[in-house]
C-alpha cells in the first residue's frame, strides 16, 4: 500500500513540476508549484518526518507561494517592455545556479541510500533530532542556503525597484 501511495505522489510531483516548467501563463505555473509543494510534503510524511512536512507546508506553500502569487499578479509581465539583462546579471545567475547545483549534488550524496527502509518506531523527523542534525552535521549547507535566500531577497528588491527617469 505504501508503494502505491509513493508512486501516486511521485507521479503527481513530476507532473506538477513539469507544469511549472511548461505553463505559458505564470499563474498556472505558480499554482502547479503549490501542488508540487503539497506532494513533497506527502513524501515527508511517508518518511515519518511530520515536523518537516508541516514546516514545509507553512513556509513554502503558505507564505512564499502567496508572495509569489501577489508578485505575479502585481507585475506587468509583458515581454516587449522587459529590459534586456546585462552580462553581469547573466553571469551572477550562472554562478547562483552553479552553487545551487553543487548544494543539490552534496545533499544527494549524503542522502538515504536506495532500498533503505526506516524502522517502524524511529526518532527520525522529531524536532530535537532535526535541530541537532541541522546545526551539527549540516551546518555548512544550512548557512549556504541562508546566503542563497538572502541573495534572492536582494534580487527581488532590485527587480521591484523602479528606475529613475
């Protein structure tokens, strides 16, 4: 039964992630991303990480995606009036994408091996265990992700700032 739920959640996650990539309307892309976040939270629940699932839903689906919806609805997304990006901005985007790629590779390398089954009564996913692991074993990726979030916030402020004419 758990394998069936896993395959259903996985297929919904993949379909919604593809919806994010290939939706022509930005609103549909954001709504597909919300569905993707909910299915990822379902995966967390299956891994007995209830705390992580709830935090994921509150932070991503609740707060960040509401902000994305408001930004998409308030911005005028006309491609004709969009200014061309300078080479500095393109270079910064490539660097940020490379750092994100390295972070993903490092997290996959340290992840749970394929075929590993969690015991029925485990402490994995509890708040105390998550906090200890986060600030001991995964301190560097935690700090790198905080720097990435900070750069994303600065980038959103720069994009939202109107140019003086």
